[in-house]
C-alpha cells in the first residue's frame, strides 16, 4: 500500500509503434533462443492454473462439500488428486519456468539472448560513422540504446510471462467469483477508482521528486568536494568547507520545504486510495457475502472463504495488469532507441565496385570539410601532396585543423568538398578496409585495450611466430626495459579493467607502446598525432630519431604544435584556419621570416636568451 | 564499490554489534525518526494479526450458527480499527518518514563531512583506506535507510508471524508443528538456493566484467578511431566469446544444483499446502476438534509463518552484508589524523627553512632524502627537476599536508609542528598544479569561502592582477556569476586558461606571506603560457614566491634555483651560476633549448 511506484515516462506513443517495438523485442528473443517463448508461455498458463487450483478451487470445494455433508473419504480423495496434479506441475515448472529461482534452462536462454543482442549492437557500433560519436545528441541516443539493452528486452519477456500467468490465474478466479454472485464484480471494480487516486499521488510524487532533484544534485556536489582527492588540498587551505556545508544545509532545508508542500496532498490521496481498496472492498465484499450466505443460503461457506481469501487478490491482479501495460509502454520507448540505433544509416562504406589499393602519393585536392552541426568549415580548400616516402610535419596552433586532416586521411570522415586521392584514385572508390590498412597511426588520445601487450601492439589477435617481430617493434619504441620487467612479458594483460593483476602503464609507457604499433605494422603511411606529449625531452628526441630511421621507405605525417619536431621533416606545412598558410623545409620557412618563423621564435625565445648568456 | 562487498564471513556477534552501532548513530541523529519507524512497524504488524484473527472469527461464528447481525457488527468494528491503523500509517509514511529519512541521511553525511576534513591528506593516498572511505561516504545515505528498513521489516514480519503461529498452536498443536517443520525445511532449501546463486554471482563476476568492458569500449568515443582502422574488434570479440564460454560452464555448475534443490523445495510446497488441508479436514470432520474458522485460518495463513521465517533468514544475510559496510564506517570514524597542530601563532614572516628533511610515504619508500633549503622574506626561489624528482612532495610537506619523517621544517626558526595548524597554513598561499574550481560564484572561488561585501574590492583587485578583468566584464553576473554547471545549466564553464587565472587570483587575494606556484602554466599552449607567466611575474613583484616547474624557461628568473633529482638537491644557485657550473641543470636546460636553436 505504501509501495513506491516507478515514475512513468510521459511521452505519447502511437499504439502501432508500441506494438511494433514489442514485437521487435519478442522477435529478438525468438531468434536468439528459439522455443523459449513458447515453453515459457505454456508453462505459465499451467502455472496460473496451478495457482487458481490451490488458492481458489480446492478450498471452495472442500468447505462447500463439508457444509453439504459429503463424507470424509470422498473429500480426502479429491484433495489427494489435487495434490498429485499440484506436485506434477510443480516439478515440471521447476525445470522450465520457476518463479522462485533461476534454472539452467532459463539462464542459458537468457545468456543466448544477451550474446545475440550484444553482438548485434557491437557489430553495428563498429560500422557506425565516427561522426555519430561526435554529435552529442545522436550519441546520447546510441548510448541510451546500449545501456541496459538486455534488461529492457528481458523486461518484455517478463511481461509476456506475467500475462500468460494472469491469463489463466485471473480468469479462473474471476470466473469463480462471478459465478458465486455477479454483484461481487462491482467490488472488484473498486480498485479502478483507487488506481486513479494512486496515479494522481504518483504524479504528485514525481513532480516533487523533480523539484528535489535540484537539491539532491547540489548536495551531492557538496559531498564530493570533501571526499574526492581533487578537492582535498583546497578544502584544507581556505574556508571552502564552511561554504560547502552552508550550501549543503541550505539544500536540506529546501528539500524539507518541498516535502512539507507535497506531503498533505499525497497522504490524503494515498489514504483514500488504500481505504477503498483495503477497507471498502474487503469488508464490503465480506459483509455482503456473509449476509447472503446466512440470509438466502444461496452462497455456501466455501464461497465465502473464496471471496474473503481472493477478492483482494483478484483486484490486485487487475491493478498489476495495468501496471504491466504501463511498464510495457515505457519499455517500448527504450526498445525504439535500440531499433533506431540498429537502423542508423552509415555513410562511409565500401563502394559497390571497390578498387584494389595501389601504393603511391597521397593527395588532398581542394578539400573542404565541415563538422556536422558546425557553422564554419574546419578545413577550407586545402591542397597538398604527401609523396611516397616523404616526411611531412603538419604544424599550427590548436584548432588549426591538424587532427581533422588525419581523420580525413583515414576516411573516418568523408570530405564535404574536393577529393582525396591515393595512388591517383579517389579514396571513396577504394576498398575501405584495404585502404585503412595502408596506414599505421598513433593518435593523440591513443588507448590501450585490456588485452595482452602483444595484441595491443598488433591491434589484432597474435598469430604464431610473430613474437619476435613484436619484440623488435617494442624495442625500437624504447619499451624493452619495461617489457623485461613485466611478469608475463608479451602476454601481460594491460589495465585492471577485469584482472586485478593487470598492468597499468604510465602515460609515457603507454605512449611508447602505441608508437610500437607503427613499427609493428607494415603500412605504407604512418601518421603520428602529437605522439610525444607524455614523453620527457630525452625520450622525445630518441623517438624522433628512431622513427626517421625505421620509416626510411615509408611516408610519415607528424602532427605537432611543438615546433622542435618540425626540424627533422622533409617538408613543413603550417596550417591556419584549415588551409595551408606556409609550406617548405624548416630552413626555407625560417628564412622567409613569415608566421612559422615568428611562432618558432616565440617558442624558442627563453631558450635562446639562455644560450646567449651562457655563451657570454 | 562492488569489490568491497566480497564475501567475508562475519561472526554473528560482530554483525549484531555493528547493527547496534548504526542504530545508535541513527538514534543520536534523530530519536524521533527512530520511534516513528518502530511505531510504524508495530502498526503494520497489528494490522496483519487483526486480519488473521477476524478471518478465523468470521468462520467460527458461521460454523456456530451465530446471528448475522453479530457477524456484521464484528466486521464493522474490525473495519473501523483497520481504518485507524491505515490512517496512522499513511500519515506517518508520507509526512514524518519522508522528512526524517532526509534528516538521518544528511545528518550522517554531515558527520562524515566533518570527520573527513579532520583527516590528513596522507590518508587519502592510501588506496585501501581511500576506496573504503569513498564507498562509505557515497553509499551512506542509501545504506543507512536500507539497514533501518531491514530492521523494520524484521520487527513487522516476526511479530505478526509469531502471533499467527501462536493462534495456530492454540488451535491445534500437531497442525502448528506440521507447518513449522515444513516451513523450516523449505527455508533450508531456499537458503541453499540463495547461497548457490550468490556463489554464481561471485564466480561470474570476472567474466561479467570482461563482457561489459567489451561492450563499453564499443561506445566510448575514445576507442572509436582505433576500432575502425585496426582489427582490434577481433581481439575484443575473442575476449567476449571467452567470457561467454566461461559463464556457460558456471551456469551448468551452479544452476544445476539450484534446480535440484528447487525440486525438493517444490515437493515440500505441495506437501505442505495439500497436507494442511487434509490434516485440518480430518480434525474438523473426524476428530471434530477444529471449527471451520480454524480450518480457514490454517489453510490461508500458514504463509505468514513462513514469511516470518523467511524474513529472519533474509535479515540475517542482509545484516551480515551491511555489517561489512558498517565496519568500514566504523574504521573511518575511528581513524584519527596523525597531523596535530601546536599552540603557537605565527608572527611576521621572516624565513621558511627545510633542515635536512627526508620523507617516506606510507609504503615506506623514501622519496626525499636530506633536503635543506631556505627562503627569506621577499625572495623568489625555484625548484626544478624532471617528473618524479620530489618537487610536489616538498610542497606538500611545506604546507604540512604531511609531516616529515626526518629533519625539520622551521618557520621563523621554530618547528612548524609547534604552530596552530590552521594559522600555519594561512602563512602559505598556493596555486596547485591540479587546482580546482568550485561550483560557487566567482567571488567565492577567489575568496575561498563566503565572500563578504567588504571583501569584494580585494577580490576584484586580485582578479585584475591575474588579468581576468576582460573575462569578468563579459560574465553575466560579474563577481556573482556561478561557475561550473554542477547546479544549474546556466552556470559558466571557464576554459583551462581562465580557470588557471582564478586559481592564481586566489593566491593573490590571500596575499599570504609565502606563495607557491606549482607548474602554473602546464596545460597551456606556448603563446598563452608566455603571457600568463608575464602576468604572474608582474603581480608578485615584492612577494616571497616558490616556483616549481620542469620547464626551465619558466623558472630562470628566480634568485636561487634548486635542482632536484631522485628526491635530492643535486645543484643549487642562480641560473647563471648553474649554467657556468655546467652540470645537470645546464644539461637539462640545453636539451630543452636545443630544439630551438637553429
């Protein structure tokens, strides 16, 4: 009676759409675990019958029979028969669809559904355009689709199970009550009124919760400031603690005021709702039945027992049916998220008649690119060539479009205008997988996966006999000392995501590891996007030297705002607002005395002063 | 945190002591809540006892052939009593309980708040302590309510179950014994089932983590690029399949046992339901010792006895689980700070000196060895060295976030341990490397607390000195603009550079005798870094300042530079002297500068 009901999503959905969504969920269950729905459905029809048999039918028979003077042996025989049926059904259901505990059959099917769903979602996620990740609204939807997707599908399953249970349980009990006295069905309808009251109080509560949310958020924040390490120093230096405590207590008071405002209304509604359901319904129906039994004799004692014992249950079942329906409506929303996600259009795909990739120059020809939803283009009419085997440094201030160029090169996005050619062919016409395979990349925000060191270098499963090549790549990246210190060498698992013995690498170490990816892959073009941000100057210096040496016959594109790296490149391209501002060798650009020279001078200023003074 | 809930068996005595500890705490925070809660549990229990009683009474009266009016009057009386119980329950639940729950939760949080603040930072850096601490704090509000709920349900179910059982005993001893025995064996089965399910959850935890990791990686934008340009997807698929296989084995192993036990449980259930009917039927028809009311009560109310028994089992397991939590809470409250202040108040600042100090973290590894340095009023010194050289640790020692393990730190020639802690910390103003902007107004952020009207002028001046004025004028509510979006979506999020200026303004506003600047420009691009450094230099002209950096261009202007390596000072002197000395400092400087020499 004081049960808190889940707050309902308030969005109108068309019945047809709801139906489609629910069917979609059932279809997934059916495909992943054929037969599971049928078995569960049948089992729960039987289950509902069992429940009606023990709670209603047998009790009614026994008491009525006693009253009408049946002899003990006959009654006992019927009870024994009922016992046999009851026992048989219990044992059958125990293995296939129990209410009280999981079984091998149910868990295995649940697992099948889960794997099917997960794989479907993962496959789709891998194929999705990168742009989808960068549009917050769209991404939010995808995120929602994936979150607890199994729970939502399973919740449809449970509703299905419940409906089949009720289908036999409720109809049997209701039919019995109706047959005892049709007027009793009026009592059963009382809960309809109370459910209106409960809904009202629910809405009020929801409203109150919304108001409280703000307070709770502020309180949570105040709490965080004293337990998170981030704040620990400041909290000991100034008067922040008083400020935060003051805020905390203010929010508590505000929340109390909200409670005071809502409580009287909610309590009144709840009281009358419960009053109708618990008192008027129960005692009304009982008084009526007793009166009928003694007055007219039309109703037997067994019927009274059924009424007293089950009428509240029947009305409760009706309410819970409406709750199942509302929860299905809510699930339908989540499922439509999943459906939308699976139906999302993918722009970047293999061309129908994809051409094979041939090694050659990489050329940007009048390329422009605007991020989805952005007002201004990030890349504007950009043209340059990376000749086969050439080392290019892309430099420029933050926001000049350097990283975007790397993404365009990899066809993580398609250009908005112009074209990118590789070996003289527009990259849209090339086999996507093969084309991307021509690159080895270190991203600025490189990531380690929770798998072995070797697989982290290769970014694919390790094949037999590849260990030495992986070792050599790690050696070139300056990782050997660390490798020797790892407990299981190349097989050591990285990160502690799910293995408490996993190895957490430091920033510099993981950067070295990601650089080893370049050495391990026989790619014709290497892209390094700010590859040394976590390295100290000595390691940075060695990294560049090794890279130049190892990539003698490949093209390399460095992206950096630390100009010191540009000195080593064959050619420097200075970007500004998405186009080439200057281009040439380091020395040419310095002599030209343009923007590059100015930038370089500024970064070098302090150091150069030092040089003069130290020398003098 | 989930892993802290690992199964550690606790002795029943300990569980009881812990539960009482928490109840005692709740009692101290709000006795009113406590009474209300127990009162409500008793109301509900009375309700169900009344339910069982009138049920029996109605049929007894029918059986005895009582007049209809007597039954109806009795029903009316019961209905009125029930209405009263319902009224008190609803009113209590929706007004008093809601409010008092809040009081309990927040009262506990405030206690945690105060205690956390009294702890020294070193405690935050012991991972085991910190993890438990976070867990204790984050879940305090939920946990305290859960625990109280268990206690409430226990009172409610056990009292009503015992009452119904009492009625059954008085009715017929054999029937009562039959119910008790079968209910108890059913409870044994369900305990076994719970245990196996729990064991499955524990053992499948790792494989669950793998599967959820694989799923998570797929929707994290950070991994999206890597997944598209490599075959890392195959690696992940392999991980996922392995985890599925592992779980499949576990399902067979555990749920096979569960369903076997379930079969017993189901047999017991069927025997109990039908057996009860037969026994009572026999007593009623053959022995004639039981009336119809007894029959009706027996066949419909035996569940109250089993639910009481079930509740005791549930409560025992729940409380044992929660007891672990309370244990952490107690440990937390029992942990005392190891940094105690003295009584002296600092006088006018003359000097701050480290005399042969050394320091080791809790794990025993010494990170600073025999460090000596001194700064006098108006001086500017710099501490340089690569990451991990011990620079930041030194600062934490100066602020007395930790105490030195060897040697001493002296303020005006007196050991800092002799000063009042708060007063001592006021001597030092700091811009931390990892400064934090609070979700408060700009003024409060600079003043580090509530900002009185008199203080606003000083705040404005400090912001100006930190060259924040341009931005300040653009802010919608000036000094009263709310920072961060923690509270409202209308809050202002500052950029990294702007936040750093706020952090610097804090130090400038505080005008502490000594200012520490820890890597103040670390995250900025070269142009912004250059400008910021110029502003800092201007604003701090006459101040006593300690600069810390690994970028030597930032610190070259200092009067004396201390070069740290592996926790020792290896060189010190002015920039020129150090360059002339041509040691490690000179080598580091030249290496950093070399890229810029053309």
